[in-house]
C-alpha cells in the first residue's frame, strides 16, 4: 500500500493525504463514535484529482470507502485497515447559481446548510432539510437519497437533482451535469448514483433544482386523541392546505413525554397526556392570507374532533422550540443509551398495529426496555428508538428481527431514508425481491467489477 500512497501523494500533495493519528482520531459516524481504521484518508481537491486517484486504486485493486459529512446511521462510512477513505471535505465550492433557471451547481462536499443559505441569498430556496443540515454534505445526500422534513411537499433528494458528475471505479468521469427539467435523450444516468450509497461511483458535482423562496411560514403543534383522528387530520390538512403543506411530523407520546416531562430537556408546549402530537407546517408567499387559511384548516379539524389541543407558533423562537423537541436526537441517546435506532416505512393505515405489536413483543422479551416512536408520518416513514440496557450483537439481532420481520407482509421497507450500509444489508431481502437484488448485482458488476467502491455495503 505504501507505494500506492506515495503515488497518490503526488496527485493530491502532502495536505491531501492523512495517515497515522490523523486517521485514527477521526470517527466513521456521529452516533457510534467508532474510530476510523482505514490505511489512510485521501482528500482530493477536485474531480480531476479524484479521477487520477481512482485510476491508481483500480490498477492496484485497492478498495476505497467514501466519506461525506459522516452523519449516516447504517455504518456506511466504516473502513477496514486494508481500505482507503476518500473524503470529499476539500470539494466544497458552490460553483454557480442560475437565478432564471433556478439551479445551483455545487461540489459534492459542500454542507447542506451552506446550500440552503446560498439559495436564500439568491431569493430562492433549496427545500431539502434535515436535522444534520450543518454537517451532512450534498454528495452524501445524493448517495443516500436523503429525505428529511419536507418530503411531503418537495419529495426526496432524487427530486432535487437535475444532473450530476461522478467518478467510476476505474477513474472514468461520467459528466451528466444536466440543467434542464426535461431531457429524455436516452437513459437518465444520474439515477444510477442517487441512492446507491457510493457503491457504483463517487459523486463529485451536482446540479440542484431550486424553488421559489417562501416568505410566509405557519407552524402549529397539535395533539390528537387517536390514530384514526391522526390519519383523518393528515387528509384534511392535505385537502385544506394543498401544496402549501410542507411538514406533517408526528411524535408518539413516548417521544414527546420523554423529551419534555421525563427528561426536562424542553418545556412542553402542550400537556404530555395525549397519545399523539403533530407538527403541522405550511409555507406560502402571502403572510395574511396564508395565516388565515392555516387557522381555518385547524379550526375545521377541531370542529371535527381531530384535535384535542393546539398551540400556534407566534415567533421564530417558538417555532424553533417546537421543532427542537422533534429533532432532539441527543436527548434520545442520553435517555436510552445504549440506543438502537431504526428507520422504516410502511403503509400509513398499518402503522398503529405495527407499533402496538412491536411494543408488545419488546415488553414480553425485555420488560424494562423502552421504545420511542416519531417520524415523517405523511411520508409513511417512522423512526423507532429502542433501549434495552444492552447493545451486544445477539441482543441487537433479536431487536432487529422484532422490528424488521413484520414489514415484509405489509410491503414495508427496512430503510425509508437512511440507506442500507452494513447495518441493514442482511435484511435487504425483506424489502426487495430476489430478481431486484440480482439486477442490483448486475449493475454493481458492470460498473465496479473489482468491487472496490464501498465493498460489503448494501449488497455484501
């Protein structure tokens, strides 16, 4: 490997190659804090350097693991001592903003929050939003097809990407930096890389689709008396708010009570006695009319018995305080550690039975265990956090079986938005048919026949 590293240093320069303690002092993801064990970390400054690096690695049959913001939750950034890490942390340029076409061209290492801020400065918005916005990168968002808080209105990352550039395992550069909404000239090659978790190519640049900036925002935290009321509320908000509905985030009482009353981390805007709490948010461009429409929608819900209690945010600070309860993952870690986290999707009508069955199974096996549920219910996505007082391998596998096995007959997915990585690889067959997995393997073999890119991830 040393000869290869010497050759790579000639490409990236001394500052572009980290070894020894500079590698081991880094973690491979934010949740576990696991130290990086890679042979070295390579930090290219641009696509040309990365292409040269991958040509060298391909010739040497050297496997690599790509690192973005390291905010993933499925161990996609884990690297073995005989692997190299390719970090895109130096590729952070916002190259161009097209105000008329409403696009932004960026390098893959730029953090999501910087893209959001640059769009806002241009009187536009980049609508993808998630709690790790300050750390996660656009390349990582693309590689995992990130979801987040506004999928119900704008869709996932896949819907925000018009074009991209990627480096293949052999160093070839695929430049498909399309800027147009309509382009049916053959296969849409960017889709090969979106959601592929770095196993088919390394995304280096992207053309992002921007949206008009919303100047009006309405946020409410409401409590509902039952799951039936909750689903009817979702339908009513979609009907009354239409395209303005930008978030419908649900916290089961387990989540809300833990992070307010039990932990004292947040002041509860509403009493913690209700079974469900929903953050309803709309965005528009006319503050007075939008507020009236939002209030009328909530009044209609209240008249129909769908809301037990509600509080409307009257300021940005109040809005942030409401969202802080929903996004306080640190609080979950502190309260439930050692923590098992799950990200699943399933049909909304099946959610309550699924959660009840899971809770019963957990209580039977681990009477002192604790489960917390929240999620993007409007998108069919639940986040489940479980603490049983142990995190050994056998216990984890037992909990995973409880969580994942019921999803298959429901047509659900073991991963709604976090990806597969290493953690969910053995459960992929619950959500994909043998024929689908075989086609995935065919694509992997065609684009990376030496299995150098994020080996063992997703497909093994």
